[in-house]
C-alpha cells in the first residue's frame, strides 16, 4: 500500500479549471434553441379550497406561450407516498403549493403573467404544530391517502420503531439516569446555485432532461413512471447534469417544479427552463424538518451505558418526501453511538400545513446526534464522570455488532477523541465555568454505502483510447465535492496511468452505468471500489496485450538496428521475463517486467502497446475496455429496523472552545477541532475541504440558522434574515484526519461527505454549558436563548 | 427607451444599447454572454455576482447599468491572461481546493483580486473582510483564504 503513486496525494482539481475562469456551464448557462422560461404560481394560503382560477389575461399577454393549471394536465399523483399532485386543483395545503405555471419567451414576461392569473380561495383552518396535529380532533391535512382511502389522523403510516434488549429493566438497574427534551430547527440547505432544470421533448416525445439531481437513475425512473401515468408510454428519457452549484440533500428527490417543467415542455413543444429565485429557494424548496426529541439514558456506577430511550416527533409538512425517512439514519447514533445494550426508539412523522420537508447533508444524523450527545454530557455530569472520559469508556470497538446489527470493522474513535482532547486542551480548560468553556461530541455515520434502495451499487466503465486517455463513464454525479478528482486518482492508481490521463464522464444516464446515487457519503467508497475493480481489469487487458506485443516490438526494433548497422550485435534477451501478464506491471504509463523494472529493452510506454493492439490488421484487433458493477455486501433494514446497512462506518469527534458574553448572550467560537476517521484519505486536501465545509454548516446549525415559519409561511427568505456564516465569522477550525485503512474500502477509504456536520452543534451546546452552566436544548443557540436561560437560572 | 453607453469591458472598449432599468449583471450575462458572473440572490446579499468596476469589487446585481458609462469593468472572463494562462488567484484556487461547487468562485476571485490590487501583502483579516460579502456554502472559507494567501505570495515573487 505504501507504494501508492497517486492515492494519498493532494492532486489539484485541474479538471475543474472552468470553474475559475467562468466557463463552467451551470443550469443558468444551459441553453437550448427556442428555449422558453417557466414560472410557477404558488398558493397564497397555508390551507384553502381553490374556488376558481382564471388564466385568460395571462394567456393573452404577448410573449406567453402556455399557462397551465391542474385542470390542464392529468391528475396524477407523485412523491414518496403519492400524496400530492403536480398542480393542485381543489385544495392547497401549504404556502408553496403549485397552483399554476407559465411558459414565456423571457423570465420577466413569465413573471408578469403570474400576476395576471386570478385565483379565488376559500381559506380553511390550518395546523402548524405537530403536537397539535397529532391530537385526535385535529383538522386533517389529508382526508384520504394516495388510493383514496379515508385517513383518520395526521400521523404518517411509517413504522419507525426500534427495540433492542430490555430498556425498562435496564432503567431500573441503572445507577444514574438523565432525561432531556431537545428541539432542532427547520434548515434551508442554501445551495449557492438555486434549483432549476431544462426539459425538452424531441419529435418522438422522447425527453432530454437536464437536472441537478444527484441520483440520475432514480430521477429517470420517477419521470418514466410519471410519463407513463400521463399516457406517454415507451418514451426514452435521458437525464443529464450540468455543473451543479451545490446539493446538500436538495437534489435527492424529484421536485414538483421538475414535473411542471416537463408539462410546460410537453404543452409548448419547446425546451423549457425553470430556475428558482433565491426567495423561491427559501419558500418553495423542501428544507430539513424540525424535530423534537425526548431522550433518556442511563449508566451503571462505573459509567457504562445501560440503556437509551428516544422518542422523536418530526414535522413532515404537508406532503411526503425523504424528510419522512430521516429516522432511518437517526437510528445510527441512537442505536449505535457508543456501546449501549438496551435501546428503544420511536419516531412519529406528522402532517401539518407547513412546507414539506426533505433531506439535508447528514440526513437524520445531525438532529439525533444533537439529542444523544447533549444528553451524554448531562449523564456524565450526573454520574460525576468527566464527559470525555465517559465517552472514552463507552466507545465503540472494532468487531462490535451494535444493537441495530451494524458490524463495526475499523473504529479509531479512541484516536479521534484523544486528538480532540489534546488540541482543544480539554484537561486544562474543562469545568472552569468562567464564561469560557470546552465541549465535545462524537459521531458514527455510514461510510461504506447505505442500502436504502434495493441496490446500493455503482457501475463504472473504463475505456482506454488508442493514444492513452482513460475515459471513465459512470452514473455518479458531482455536486462540488470533487469526486471526479478522487475517482481519477483511484483509476490512475489501479490502471497504471496518470491522473491527468483520466477523463471523467459523470451525470448522464445514456453514457453511465446504473448508480444508486451520489449521496449518503457513499460515492468514494462504492464508486471507488467499482473503479479499482474495473481499473484492475483494464490493467490486466493491457498487460495481456503487452505479453503479445512487447516481444514482437523488441524483435522488430533489433532487426531494424541490425539492418541499419551490420556490426550491431543483437543482445541475448531473456523473454521469459515478460512471457505472462503476472510478470509485468504498469505504473505511471510505463510497462515493465517486475523482475527488472528498468529493463532497457522491455520497458515500454503504454501508448505503443495500445496502438499495436488496435492496428494488428489481422481481424483480431483489441480495444481496451472494462466495466464493473459493484454492489456492496450490505443489508436492507428489516421490519425491526435492524441490519448492517453499510459496509463500514465512519467515526469522529468534534471539540469546541467557546466564550459566552453574559451581557449580550453572544457565543463566540474560539476554536473548533474536527477529527475524523476517513479510512484512508485518497486526497487529503479534498478530505479537509469536506470536513471544513461540513463543520461550518454545523456551526450554522448550532448558532445561527433557522427557517422561520409563521403560520406556515417562511418569513426570512433571504440571506439578510437567514444567517449563514461568512468569512468574517473567522472560526478557527482545525481538521484532523485519522487514517486507519478499512479492509473493504478502495485503498482503505471510507466516506467523509457528511460526518463533519454531525458532531459540531452538540459540541457547541456542551461547550456553552461548560462556560456558563446552562443547557440550551433548542437550536440554534441564539443570544436571546442564552440570555433567557441565564435569567431563568439566576431566578 | 434604450440608451447607448460606452465603457471598457475586460480591457476592450464597448458601445452598447441598454435599457436604463437593467442591472450591470443583466447586461453582462444576457447581452455579452459573460456568464461567469453568477446570480446567487439578485439582491446584493451573496456576492456571487461580484465584478470589479474601476478597481472596486461591486455587486453587479445591484449596479445600475447606466452607471457603467465610462467605467472600467473587469469580470471573471477578463482575469486570465489573453493567452489563457491563469491568473495566480485562479491557479491558487485550483491548487488549494479553494473551489468546490464553484458557484461562489467567480465572485470570490473578483473580490480577492480587488483586494490584492490595493494591498499586495494582505493580512488574513484583510482577506476575510474582502470576501465577507461573498457567501460560500461548500468550503467553510478555510481553503479559500489559503488560496488567496498563496496567490499573494506567488504574485510577490
Ligand atoms: S447575486 Fe448579487 S449579491 Fe447575490
Ligand atoms: S464552492 Fe460552492 S458555494 Fe463556494
């Protein structure tokens, strides 16, 4: 492994030079001839009956090419539970409900046309608090389910219930227990490139769909189903990605605007683009939902955890997307963070008339980790044990099988905690209560795929062209994390070429092999594994060609030399050095005998072999191409929510030092250390980029970010009122990479896309407690909450 | 009522008819097709649309197009040398992972360039202040600051 030429190096992102010169084509720059611009009219109420819609004036506006409402398109249901339609006909259940859409020759005209659409509503009683919505007499957000069967409650029929061991018994036997209630807020993913797509049908009604999705085959499948349901059978769909301006969970599901765009394209017979304004991005894009947790944990007199009991209530909003499935990942920290034998967990997702929710980086983990890790701090204090020590004695170990059935392979959690303790000067700074404090939290996350669909696989095809460029075709995507660079390094290593030879083609269903999606921190691990395997096949093919052609080439060259110079003495060559592929190697484009790497006659530049292989002229030419579809040996969660759903798990810890101003309530972060188990860093600079970026979002989660909903309406839909951190916040963050190569990872690598976000907010909350002795259990930790808590404490 | 304006765009004199209601961003993107300048919010809160006007970094989404009359405007497309050689800032962003999704990158580079033209040896605080109006969701700014620092170093030599 130490012989690696490209893996482990800070290879620069040269393939992305277009991003620094302004040439990269994002959705905004993806243009088609005759393209129209689509705009959407949203509801003016959180819950209302639509009495009438009049589109006449809008249709007559010059430049408008189509105006559609729910009455102009088939009444087909979409979404995870099929609980909504594309354009709403009778009822609106949230402010972002799509009521009509316009296609026009410019976005400005489309916008103008929206104002001319007259909609008459009859407002209905709405419900915004999930606790209220759970009550038996609460007004129903949905009267029926997708199949028209009557619903009696706002509680979603999702079985998020987990039990392991005997929690009741363990509670009675515990020496110490702690109970907490914590809340996490609505969060907007805030991709800098807003949502958008371009839909275009050809003359045969086949669809070209340019989408920012990070699950291109999933999107294709959903669109295919939709087209089928609206009566377009047997149509071919090609989904392609432009350069994507961030994803963070927003591109996992197919959004309603995408179906609307398709309908407008169908209606106008023209390519149509929809592109969200920033305000729309805040008001009409599903955010991470708010969650309320009740958590109780216990330990014995030695501090060993005995049980953990968690109940969560999630505000689903008015419809169902992936937000409702986040409990499957909340399970990770709840069941498996630290050794805890008895666990129970129940999550209830509730319909309300709030904006519907979806995924965000970390899925359910940051929410649940906030509950688990702040409660760990509380329990440690109750038991009189140092909070770092408490984590250390309960830490996970390699070889553990957790109550959820997760099989822990490598687990350097101990090193992560130790690194954090040292760098944050834990022993010196903890427990002073002088307005400064340190806090810590740990994490576990999937890092070796995540079997959330039937397949957790990725296909990679590698073809080597005659001159030696290596084309890698895959159904993966890049939303900015740098996966093309990482895969290029892996392919270069496995094939024997150089990273700069590798040309990555992602994000096209027509070219790439099937991929479960670039999500769940799975890409480097799963696509990387496929790439190693395909790369090795390619190398084998080349070495086979080499066995065939190097002797011929050498003999030919010797003969020529002899011809030119009759005095030339032909050397005695030992051709057994190269008579089988096993005796050869290929590295950095050079083929050589393993037994004599610098052999003056046999060492051959790979390009010569490739050309020879193609230009035999005997009808037996050979092109070098290989493909591998790799589906990791992971399990789907069973009915009890158990199963080893990833091949390996990433651990980590964050430590934070804060200073809290008792006068203003302001929390200042003096230092943030984020230590992560990455298996092996394929590209340390890129790994750090993931850790820094995620940690920063974690700080926002902890201190500043919150989508404010007032009676279902987003009232802070801009960067002035929705506070994300800027460079001025200058938080000194240190990323620590812990390498403990995982046997199943490509060159030992684990996934690192999401982990950095997970432990940050609880570490901040724990540090705030250490500084001033109050626990803020409601994110974000704003100055107002700090002041209120201080006031309450001082009575 | 259209009006004609004359200004210097990426070192070239241009004469163009504009609608007085346009922003400079609109003119750059829609008329000149200089689409490296991004719109992240359209209301002056994100910095994705930053360009340099007479040496100062400005949000082109707020900049009234008529005010460009007689000015010297540089966009991301005018940063590299005419033979395509990258500016040290561009190279440093590539080398130091200062770019992830890249949506904020044009604006970041323009803000940093305006800074380095005024102050060749900036402190970390100078750098952070210069890009404080440029929001980045991907990087946590760490490697962006490092990129600017390295570019400044390289430009000194
Ligand atoms: S687009 Fe101009 S500041 Fe955001
Ligand atoms: S690199 Fe994505 S917003 Fe900055």
